[in-house]
C-alpha cells in the first residue's frame, strides 16, 4: 500500500511539472477549444523553417512533451507546430509574401540552402557537432538568416555565445540599434518596443480574473550578428519568448499586444532576410 501511494504521488508530481512547464503556477489557462485547420501550399517563395537539433545530455527529457498538445519532446520543438502555423498565417494575412507550409529540418539536410530564413528555439539547449556548426556557418555565409529565441539568463547566454563563436569566429554579438534597417523594413520598431514578451508560463490570473504578466528579473535584449559585409545574418531574441506569442495567438488569455509585437519583429526579420 505504501509503495502504491509513493508511486501515485510521483505520477502526480510529474503531471504537475509537465503542466507547469506549459502554463506556470500563476494560473492554469485552458487550451483554446478546437484546432484551427491550416492549409498552406506545399511550394512557395517562403516557408517558416524550424531547425531540428539534438539536446545537450543534461537537458534530454525522459518524459513529457514540449510542444502543444504533446506532439514532440526534443527542445527544438518548443511551441511547435502551433507557433509555426499561426505565424505563417499572420505573414499571409499581413504581407504579400508567397507563403508555403512550415518545415522543420536538421542542419545536415541539404534543403536548408533552399530557404533564406530559419528559426531555432531554446538555443542554449542545443548540442551541435562540428559538422553542424560548419554547416550553419556555410548557410549564413551563403545568404541565410537565423532567428534565435527563448533562452534566458547569464549561463545560457555564455553557452549560446560560445556556440556562435564556433559558427562565426571573430564575429561579435552586438545590440541591435534602433537605426538598424531591420527595425524599419515594414514596421517601425522603436525603443519602447524592446520590451519583454512573456511566455505562457509567465502569465497568471490576477484580481478580478485579469491576466497579469510576471515580469522576469532578466532584462530582454535584442541582439545581432553580421557578416563581413555588415549584413545582419543572426537575430537574437534573448530573455524574451517570441515563439509563445506566436503559439498562443489564438488564446484569449494571451495578451494581444504582445502577439502583435512578436508578429512585427518576425515579419521585419523575414523581409530583411529576403531583401538584403
């Protein structure tokens, strides 16, 4: 009996941990009812491309899922496929870019050179081999554009910077300036917009049923890396969670202003990548 109680308690704690990963302890928000049917063309000028990668050994998950409704468990899939689908639909609605279905592929897949733009989340959890860092270097030097998102704190930053130094040796990571063209190619992103975009885990139900944002201690940062011709090739979203703002674009509890801002950043990155 005692062993059964311990086993049951362990399962309960695991369940709570999995749910808390997606919702936070501030308040449990329901999933939006139903599931939107997305029908994107197989072939188009632009596809949202998500980078697949192997997790660092200490971050490999023995249970649970990182994607909404439990579809994958590698950290590369955080917010997948809902972030990819919702953001793709937003690009289709807000621009004249010829949009196709989202794609997720590893760096070792030669198809990466068919796509001008690639997104990676949880970039402090990736375990890239030399072959993969060499391939990412080649992708960026041949005109590709990488967006990194949803990693937090000084320890994660140090590891991310070390990996990127292997990818682009002797190229600094610098703060984006408000004068950078990427900030104005379609939407004018100003200093006031360099704000913290919360993950769903940072939301809680406040007094009167109002959704509140639990501000994180770490300051958000919008940084970049440039090639030898001073073309931006890496956009770094640090201490912020743009992917969640895309993922929960259909969720009543997620702040609409944050989704709007996340769309503006993402669309500016895409237009810059396709025109520079």
